[in-house]
């Protein structure tokens, strides 16, 4: 039995495969483009900040002022690192989600094709092969169930990871803020 019964079916399947690959490639390139833009903007911002921070440190008149300037720079620098990390994570998560949707759609099409082939095979099967066809259908149903379970588990892991990343970044910003405030207060007492 042939997978495709007509040349048109074969051509349509090839066209769908090429379109799916192009969609995946475009999604990957869009994600890479967003990361490149993020990196370029971050590098530009870091350069500007470095120049400004150096000027501020060189303008300090005594050690206390140097400590105060350094303390005032810590919080914004950590916030920028956290912001960069958050943006990078969001780009990665969105790209992964888009790829997952494309793959799910492709898997859905594959399921329909295989289900159609199994129905066709059961109709054209020789007498007495009902048990074999039923076994193949059962195995296919089990594979679909396993895929659905894995897909749900992957989505739950992604949600938990996103919540943990948000909690960790917020805790980091708060901790650095508290440390900066304590260092600034200690510098003023001297």
C-alpha cells in the first residue's frame, strides 16, 4: 500500500512540509533578530553608562563621595542586568512557544494523515486482519495520548520556570536595593 495514492497528494504533502520548514526557519530567525537587537541596545546602553559612571567617579572629591557614587550606581546596574535577563528570557520563551505551536500543528496534520491511512487500511485489509489493524490503531492512540501528556507537562514546566524566574529577579532587585540603601546610609554616617 502506498502512502500517497496520487501525484497530487504527494505534491501537496511536499508543499506542506516545505511551508512548515519555512515557518520554523522564519520563527528562529525572528527570535535571533530580536536577541541581536536586544544585545545591540544593551551594549550601547552599557557604553553610555560606563562613560557617565566614570565621569561621576572621577568627579568625586573624597573617598566618601566615591563610596556614595558607587552605592548609587549599584541598584541601577543590577536593575539593568535583571531587565536584560528578563527580556532575553521572554524572547526565548516566546520563540519556544511559537515553535511548539508550529510543531503541534504539524503533529495534528500527521495524526489526521495516519488516522486516514489506518481507516483506509482497515477497509482494504484482507479478511482476518482485524486484530492487527486494531492493534495498530491502539498503539497509535497510545502514542497520541503520550504526546498530549508530554505536551501538558512541558507547558506546566514552562509556567513554573517563568514564575521562578520572576520571583528570583524580584528578590535580587530587592536584595540589592536593601544592600545599596545600607551602604549609602553607612557612607553618610562617616
